[in-house]
């Protein structure tokens, strides 16, 4: 894969910016937010007064006639899976960066925080189908590869399917992981998969948007184009009724 000088410059700049953020702000917060949330079953032991009754192993208790509880241990390492929406709507942006640029910055901070914490990081890029998958690994070189994929992978799909992406994640990951879903959530009918993923993993949903998707500026007559459907309309943003109707629809 030939990487343009522009992309390399972006990656190097992001690496420098991210390093400062990870070291000064997010390093400890990543650890406190995620470390210790991944637990794996270790053994059963006899119930003692004061133990959490929610941990009772009812199967063993029924067989022995005495109460037993499950013992869990903190996993030595965790997997952070970045599930990123790269559908065409991510190309929108009015505040010196696109929504995709913002998503990449967020993912870079989380990925560098994860490897600093000796966790693995993987990547799933999706539109209306799975566009690319990078299996979880450790190390700075691997994180830089993930960032490169985020910058260089262009979607072949025109729409967004969050349900399909989460269904794939649930099939892909055998063990509990931290799943970060970064999307503008311009999609429907994904609630079921959202609940399933949240039950199996630690799901963190990050809504990536632009303030002008929430409210229209007063710029007079302007064309608007849906980057996913290709539909174009002409609207009068000088009309207060139009701006209010847009805000309510969002």
C-alpha cells in the first residue's frame, strides 16, 4: 500500500498530539474506566456469610445441597475493539474538520491509551457492510497501522448498517471485550443488536456529529446533498420556519 505524503503527515501529527493527551489526561482515566471491568470465571467455593448472593452458582448448589458461589478474576489483558462508521456521511464537516477526522482523533487517543495499558486493539470499519477488519494486537506499530487504515480506507458502500456491524462484532469476538462504536448514528433498526452487544461486551457508543447537523445557519438559499443517497434539495435557510423544522427533525 502506497501512502501519500499528506496522509503520512496527518498520521505523524496525530501521533504527536495524541501522545500528549494520553500522557496528561486520558491515560489514568482509560485505566479507571475500563481496567477491571473484564472479569473471567475462576472457580467455585462454599458460600460464606456476607458474600454477594448474585454470585451464587445455582447448578452446583442444587447438586451438592449447599450454597456455592462463583469466583471471578480480573483478566490480565483486555481487548479494545474499535467499530468505526466510515459511510459517506462522515465526509461532512463545517468546523475545520470532517466528522471522520474527529472519529479518527477519538480512536487514536483510545488506541494509544489501550496499548499503554498493555491491552490489545482491533478495528472494524463499516458502511452498509463490513469494509475492513484488523485483528486485535498490541504495540505502537500496530496502532499506527490502525490509524493508517482509518485515513486510507474508502467506503465501497453508500449507506450505514450499525446492526450488521454489531452482529459481525458479536460473531468475531469469543471473549468479553471493550467495544467502542463510533458513528453519526444516521441509521435505523439497530436497537436489538445494540442490546445484544451491550450484554456480551462493554459497549461504548460515541456519537460523532457536526453542530450544523443540529441547526441550520442563516445563509439564504443553499443546496443540500445527502452523501449516502445522493439526493439533493434546495432550501431557504433565511426562513425561520425552515430552520426550526430542521432542528426539530434532527
